[in-house]
C-alpha cells in the first residue's frame, strides 16, 4: 500500500518535498492557494526529475502521483505525513499548524520546515494533538540532500519522534534528532556563523564573494562533505587526535580572528554582495544553476555514500 505525503505550501522547499516523495513512490497531495501554484510545482518537478532518475527512483515513482486540492481540509485526508512549508512568519505558521492539527487524524505527524522557530512555539495554538507537531527542517534542494532536523516541543513524546524518524527514513532521508529545542536548530546556526563572517570579509574589503566561495569550495568544503567539523579537526591533531589539536590550536580561540556579530547591511554592502553574486552567476538563469548544482550533488552523493558509516559496518551511527 502506497504512502501519502501532504504538502502545505509549494515554494522552493515545499516543491522539494514533493519531488522527493514522488521519487520514492509516494502519493503526494498538495495545497497552495497562490495563483499558478500547480503549474509552478509541475515545472519544478520536471526540472528535478532527471537528477532523481540518475540517483535512482523507487518502484512506482511517477510525477503523475501528484494532485492539488482546493482546501487544507481536503489535503490532509488519508495523509501518512503532513509537511508545512508556509512563509517564515510565526503567527502565520501557528495559524496553519493549528488548522492542520484540528483537521488531521490525531496520529498523523505534522512536520514544519521552519528554519528557525522552536516547536513549542509552533504547537502553542494546537489543541487536538499538539505533540505530533514537530520541526522537520530540510535543506535545499530537499529532493537530493538527505538531512532533516527533527525537533520536538514541550508536548512531544518519544513515540512522536520515533514515528517521525521512521517516516522520514522511508523518504530516504537521514533524520537528525535535535536533543533540545533552540532557535535555528543545529545546521542553520553553523551556516549563520559562516555567513556572518563572510559578510564581514566582504564589508571590510578582504575578499569578494567569489573568493570567499572559492575558499570553501576548494578547501574546507571538500573535507566537510565527508567528515564535518569535529572529525576534520580530530585528524588535524595527528596520531593523538582531538586532544593534541586542542592543546596546540585551542589558545587561538582567544584571538580576535572572527566577528560573529553581523555587520550592518548598508546599501554599499548589499551592492557588493549582489554584484559579486551576479558576477559569479555570469548571466546564467537560476534554473540552469539549479541543474548544474543537482548534477554535481548526484555525482557527489554517489561517491560519499560509499564512505558513510554504514558502508564501514558502523550501523546506528549518523
């Protein structure tokens, strides 16, 4: 029996969820009252489908298993999993999530794609089964990148989290259960720190946007794609590992190398960043850059999966 994902809100993230679920052989029901939403979603799926085919489709996978409905109530009928993707405004999310909680079967997990809000705040106006309303934060492009951060709120029980883990694993994702709720969760807080420092480097005339991206693409980003931050530094300590690395390089943490407080977004800084990114894009439309990124990610995923923990027999590791 096929599973059904219900998607509420079909922007870039919502459409990414749709493409991923279709590629896994799920039925998808979508609701978005914006004019032209259905046409935009189908064009998005068409653009992504070639990459998904190369990555490998599940049996029965087809874009034809997507349908749009005219109401939120109709969308949640028969849903195994509901994913909310409305704009990042807390009152709006609270309103939509409360409506979903009232309309959906009480055992159905409702995941919010929020990049920053805490689940307890999202659950606030839910009265039927608030514990099943959780953060399920993915990363763009959702149809290729496997990470989803799962965060429970005050009303969430372990059973809710376990159910959510199993559902997102069925979508070929790698759920990361965040131990306690915090604004921005884990990955966005790390990316935000890098982003703030990058803005300072542009603002201070140290580097252009292209040069900063090159520092990541040809250096630390290659290592991060396999080992992340901590294991990379563990290797920097040589045979003694992290302990020696901290003894040798730890004192540098007290040096004023970074400026984690964001710079003022002046018109001058905005112009520098925009002009730098437009130069890097070289007049290529976003859809073309999307396909180039996807081609790269498909090949990269094919490589790194051979080095993930389970490939080494380390089952149960993230």
